C-alpha cells in the first residue's frame, strides 16, 4: 500500500510541476501532462484496490478465528 501511495503521489507532483513549467512558458508536451494525470488516476484506483483487499483479508481472518 505504501509503495502504491508513494507512486501515486510522485505522479501528482510530476503533473503539478509540468503544469507550472508550462504556465511559466517552458516547452512541455501535452502528452507528458496526460501521462502524469493518467498515472495519478490509476494510482488512486490502485490505492483503493489495496485498501479494499487489506480490509477483506482482515475480515476473513476475523471470521475464521471468532475467538
């Protein structure tokens, strides 16, 4: 989970940095920004998946060991 969250935050930071550079007049290709935004969105989906999976595993362990 920490690795997925770290990667997601890295994509977000890269996207913000590229947007700032583009506003400052740097030659930033549009597909770079789209790639960073896509990485961020997919990372959010990955964080959600990992969280739900962790909760399901804990729930199954609790159901298997009621004591």
